[in-house]
């Protein structure tokens, strides 16, 4: 099963950022040519704004205050690249000047953290307008005249202001002051603007969301820790979910208020996993047209770990509201696909798209078929001609590159295709290189070299978090000193730790005790092997430490993207080109294979890698460093951001997105209903009148559905049929008491007329050759024996193999094998067809399907002036297809010839075995009065002309045209979100 193999992600190390941008531009031009509206704006939804807003507090008149700090004269401080940032920050943040004619209410400063993500976002301003939507964070008050600290890039500290005390005027003032703000601190880097939209959250919601559900539930789970490993014994995995949902709703509502038609939306990280679904709901009928991508920066666990989450279904369904879900690595995306299959019961599928033709004068510069051959693109790309994931595509040296198909693997979420891929994040290599040249770095580097003269320096920098593997690293260093005694007194480990997301006194104590043990065992009065600094380093100190290192050791137990490893490579470019020991459980490790990859749990392996790195020859160091440097400087945060946009734009091509089916307007349906003298109503049962449930026998109609059917059938002008795959007994049990209700069972194999007083079922299969059933039954028995949980259902006119209770991936695999066997060895010899349903495989006579019954009903009711037909799955497409096209007679009237079902019925009723040919009939129906209605999202591929979202809406529409109001009571408490599906 080659889908489980890791794709070759090193292809295209020489990818050009300009080439990716040209591909994005070509995609946008192609979409606009095809009439797809694009605004040219990218909207980023992040947990935090990249701005720290602080509320200015005014000094009351008559109260003495300390004198202001004298201004610094030019030339008194050596110039530094950070001075430009400080100057820009001061220009933007000098809002509290008491001498200003227009005093500001807010001081603004750049927010520390997530530098790679925001660097990539800023780079897109070269080609697009951008809007960043994010939480303000806790609001702090600052005195008028206070200045921000340019070295730390933080706002001046003060007291926290409760959210309830921030007035509407203050909030409006912040939005006004954010206009034109440059969070980069170095002037506008692109030709397009970046706007900021703050999201305001109540304190309880904000901290329950972040400090509660995000930090205490999702973060541990995504890093393969269950909650008892990081919290108290009383912690609940479901605590604070309400605040998590409320915060996500606030983000979705705020975003919906500023969204424009044609915006491209990117939602970032695990804090906002519900936003894609909530945003579509908040936008309303336009929700299906919103282009949404979701990028998860953290790891994504295997399905066996994720299924421990109590709110697993809600989280997954929220994520599946996006058009594209993207992760750091291929393995994370595979885990997500498996989780969707095993937890939600969805099925995986693939779509092939053809990118637009892009002209070029330099075919060797990039892969110009619309997909860059970077790790980002190849992660989800399979060349259609080979069917295999491979390296870069061979380029044609011609002025124009031909179109090549790309296969996007994804999830079929109730008809909505969600592509799933991966694209590793990089760093802003140019900025890091610039920071390593700051004047303050060299003096600190010289001091480190003097302090540790004649010693090898191993450097580690991690958050003090369980998943960062600090304890394992220290134990591995201890093993190095134990197994390789020649390094005692010759090597030091400088371990810097910063505060983690969650405080862990137990971990802090363990680290301190282990360091004390190592220093006591292998140290002396004049030598200490481990130096631990639990603090946040300043930039100059950080880069000086990286440059001084003889070996970098970064060995987390689980990590998404680790910027320190890439910053280490950039810093070493101008010094020693020292090697790097990396954990294989990092998201970035697969793209940095020239590093020394280790299993952090294998202490001997890590110690051996440390020894190997310290003894590595200069030639080996240089060659490995050159390869790593090429990866880090090529796959940057800028490339990552542009490739994400390209990947998302690829999802709105004609090949990947079905025709958007409009929502069925109640008023239009009622107008046709009131005007028609005779009406024909055709309803599927499961998924149309009742929700899909895990146990088919539990799919009972709601009180509102029964009311609607009763009212419809009581009007003599209405002909109402249930056209279902259910057998006669089930339909009789639940709907048989409704007078004048017609029924079609087993996909049209049996029909009971609505006004037949004898309630006799007509068998359309009795004249058909049914000898094939024994042969198919034997095949189904073979697969049932080999698929635990599967079973066979033998109907009178069809035979069905169900695998809903089997392992979902194995069941689907067996289903495809069985389908292939039937289609290649049985179908060609028998008058049957194979239908792939939801968690089942059905074989039925080729002449028996819902389409034939619909044709029969239309033929026998040619005077019908309104036809309403509703269904939700593949079998119902036969009904929609039957209502699509009829040939017109020379008179302009629509004519219809007798369908096969009428011929079979005539033969069945004829005692002589022969009957005259049925004549053609003229239909009174007009195209605008045929309401074929699909139940599901508007993006669902269907032949229907209209859609509603849920079975409840089908019933609600019926009650509306009848002038009735439902009571909302249902006979089935099962939720569609938790149900496995059936095609009955």
C-alpha cells in the first residue's frame, strides 16, 4: 500500500519564490477568466494579532508625576539593525505624548513569538492585500509617556485591564489606530497593505479557551500526551470546551463581518479548529462559496490517540469545514485522514486537477505546470500519468509548459471534498542572517569563547515542557560522559530553557536534580559540565550562543516545527559550520536529513551521535552544512506562505469543485405549489426524511415528517411517493398507516400505488432473470468471511454487502476488491449493475432503479404541473437524471415515451404474456416547476438543481408550503455527526 510511504520531500531544493508567485498569479488569472470572483485579498485568522495594544492611562490634572526621560541624542548609541525597528515602533507607538494635538488612546508594539508564521504572512504583501484577524490578548494599561522596549519588542508593562472596562470608544479607537500600522517595524515590505481586525473576547472566555482547552487538552493530546501527564489528577479532558467553542464563534462572527466576496481565508493552528465550519454557518447561503484553508502548526496524533478526545467529532467536523487542511509533514496528514475515516466514518477519495498553462522563458528555473516541486507541493501531488508520488517533474524546454494533472487526496465529508496535504514551514532566512550580524553579537561571542576556551560547546535551547525532551537530553549527555570518558572535562552543555505553555514544578525539580547529579558526578571545583539557564535570551545573546557552538542538540519527543534548528544553521554559516543532532520526531527532521537524526528515547544512540558530531571532520561538516543551508535558505517562510496560497487556489478549479447548487427558496417553491393543479412529490427516506444513523432500524420518522406527509397526502391534488432502498416491511411498519401514500421499495423493485385499496405491491422483477443472485451471493460470502463485522442482506430484487461495522480502512479496501471482481467477471455476463453506496456494495438488475420508477410515475401522471424530488445519495442521482431532459414534440410540448417499468408492469398484468406498446404522452410540466433537491452542502456533486442542508430542512419546506408549523419533536435522537452512513 504505497499511500503509506513517505513522499520524497527533498525534490526542488532550488525552487524559486518568484516562480511560485508566477504560478499563483496564473491560477488567479485562470479563475477570473472562468468567472470565479477573486478579491485579491488574503485573510489570515490567528489566535493573536502580531501587535500588543496597551491602553494609555492619563495622569489626572494637578497630580505630580516624575519628569520624562531625556531624549537620546543621535550618535550616543552605536547603530544597530534593531534601531530601525525601534524607531518605527516609537513612531507608531508614541500615542501618549501629552503635547500631541491628537493624543492616542493606545500604544502599539510588535508581539514576540510566531516569527516564522508572521514573516510568511508579511511576505505575501508583495502580491496581495492582507487582513489579519486575531485576539488582542490581555489588555495592559500603561502611563502616558511610557515607551516600549525595542530590545525585547514588548510594550511597557502595567496593570491588566478587565475586558469589561474597555469601552466601545476604546475599541473603535484601536481599530482606527491599527490602520496603517506596520508590525514589521521596518516599513512596508510590499506593494500591498496589511490591515488588522481585533477580536474582543470576555476574560472568562479568552482564558478558558487558551489557558484551559488549548493548553490543558489539545496541546498535550497533539503531542501524544494524555491529560493526566500534564495536569492535576482532577483535570477533565472536556473542561473549558464551552469557552473554546465560544471563542471560535467570536472569531467566525468577526471574520464574517469583514469578509468580501472572493477573499481567500487561511485559519492558523489548533486554537481555531472550529472556525472553518462556524464561518460557513455565519456567512449563511454564501458559506459554501468561501475559500478556506486550515494550517495546523502542531503535530497531529494517530487516530488511536485522537479518539481519546471527548469532543473528537466536533473538532474534526469543524476542521472539515475547510477546502484544504494542511500539516507540517506527510505523516501528520496521513494521521488526519485515518482519523476522519475511523472516528467520523468518512471515506477518503482523490481528485485530479489540471493547472493552467504558464508561459516561461526559463524552463529550468522551476516546475511550471502549476505545481512547484518543493516539499510543500510534492507533499500532496501525484503525477496522474504515473500514479506514484515522486520527485521533480522532468521539464520540457519549450516556451510553454503543458498542463499535468495533480492528484489531491482528501476526505469526502458528506459530498464536500476536503483536500489534505502538508507543507513544512521555514524561517525568514534573510532576517535571521541580518540578526546574526548585529553589532551586539560579536562581543558576546568573544566572551563565550574566552569563558570556554579549549572546551567543546554543546548548545541546547528548548521550552521547559515535557514534550521538548530536556530530561532525555540531559540523560544522554550523562551517558556521553559515561561511555566516552575522554570527553570529561573537555565538553560543556549549555542548556537554555524558557517558560513553557504549562507550568510543571515536577519537571523543573527533575531537571534541577539531574543537572546537580551530573555536575556532582563529572564536575570539579574548576569545571562544571552542565550550565543551565532558565530564562528568555536576548537576540544578541541567543545568536552569539548559536555561533559559539561546536554541536547543536535539539531532541524533542514530539514537535511540529522547530525554528531553533534552522536558526542554528544560519548562525553557523559564518563560524564553524558545526553539525546538528536532531530528533526524528520533529516535523522539520525529514527535510534536514543531513543532520544527525536520532531517537531521543534511545540514550545510547543520542550519546553516540553527540560523540560523532564532536569528532566530525571539517570536510564532512562543510558538506553537511552546505546541504542544510540550502534547505533552510530555499524553503523559507516566504516560500511556505506562497505555496499555501497556490495549494488553496488549486482547490477552486473546475475539476475539484462541483457546481455550486443554490439553496431552495421556500417562497419560490410555495408559489409553484399554489399555482399547480396537480403535484407530484418524490422523497427518498434515509438521509432525506430522516437523518442517517449508525443502526438502520433506528431511522424512524420525526413527528414533523409524519405531519408533513399526512397533510400532503390529504390533498387530492398531491401524488406523494416514498422512493427508498428499504424493503416493503420496513416502509409498511413506519409509514403504512398514512392514507394515500405511495411507496417504492428496494430502489424501485416493488411499488405500492397510493390509491390502491388493496395495498398490493407490484413486483417489477418477477419477469427478470434473477439467477445471478446465487453467483453474487457466493462472492459476497467469500468477502464476508475475510472481513470481520461485515454481513450480507438479501432482498427480493437485490443483494447488498454491508461493512459499516468493519474496520473502516480494511472494509473499504475489501469493498474495492469485491467491486473490481464483480465488474470484471460478472457484470459483463449478466444484466446487472454494481452500486457503491455508503459503507455497502449493492448488486441489482440493470432495469430496476429509482430513475425508472420516477419515469413511470411521471408517465402515469402527465398532467402534473409541479414535481418535487428530494434525495441525498448516489442512488437518488438516478431520480434527478430521469427528471432532467425530455424530447420536445413539433408542437413545442414536452413528450415522453413509455419507460421500461411501464412495459414490465403491462407484461405482469397481461395473462397472455404480451401487451400492446404503450404510447408516448405529453407532459404538462414546465422546467421551472421541477424541483430536484439534493440534501447536503452546495458543493456536493449532484445533478439536482437545488439543495437543502439537512433532512429537517426538507420537512420544514414541506410544512411551509402547507402553511403548517412543526413542533420540532423527533422520533430519533441520533446525531448525523456521530452516525455512520447507509445507502438504504
